[in-house]
C-alpha cells in the first residue's frame, strides 16, 4: 500500500512542464511544519492535472493526496535519485469539502485497493 496525505504550504510557485509524450506536469514544493520539529520540504508532481492546478500561488495552504515514488536517473555521469510525491489531488485547504473528499478517497484506497 502506498498512500500519502500531506498538509502544508506551497513554498514556491508551481512549475508547469510539457513532457515529450505531450502530457502536462505541474511540480510543487510543499513545506510541512510540525510543532517543535524543523520544517520539511516535499517535492510533489501532478501528471495531467486540471487547468486550475497551475493557478495555485506560493504561500497557499494545500492538502495533497497521492503516492511516494523514488525515481533514478543519470546526472553528471553518475546515477542519482529523487523521492517525490506523485499527486492524485492538490486542493487548497480553504476548500474544506474538496480537501475532505480527497482525503476520504485516499483513505478508501486503504480499505479497498484498486
């Protein structure tokens, strides 16, 4: 089972990219602050997101659901890796009903995978 739910703040503006396949990708950086612990920055990518995905601004509090992925690539003649969250939803936390629905869908996948 690979399910992630994050609640944090966008620490930079979304970056939109067109992939060679023609698909769209939006990349976010989400900063999570936990009481008493240092802030943690989590890279998030969203493949073929809705149009509104690129309108989120730096500083927006968001809820992200998705899965963790570690990908490997060649960089400078060496193999490197990156761990990131592949989003199924990125919702402004202020939109409580949509955020709750995204979290409920993620929780449901824990009960009935597939």
